[in-house]
C-alpha cells in the first residue's frame, strides 16, 4: 500500500498480463509501455457486471470492499 492519509487501508485492482515484459513485470503498472496502458475508458454501466464479479470474488475470500 502506498502512503495513505486515511486510517483505513484501500487498494486498487489493476489488471496484469501474461505477456508482460520482464523489465516491468515486478514494477508498478504505470511503467508499462503506453500501448499497454491505453485501454478503453471505464464505463460504470458497461463495466457493472465485471465490477460485481470482482466484488463477489473478493467477498467469497472474506475481503471487505467499499460498494
């Protein structure tokens, strides 16, 4: 976790790729080549099903996440 100012811990779920270059595989995602980072923009309506699936998976592992 990076230096939070809040008393609660929080995390961001960032996708990783099976074909990540060896020079960035253990580094922060923002160090990847721009073409890997330039994905489609987030859309709450379109991505609602994916968000629910991620939330359900984390809940099933006993993790608490904000809704």
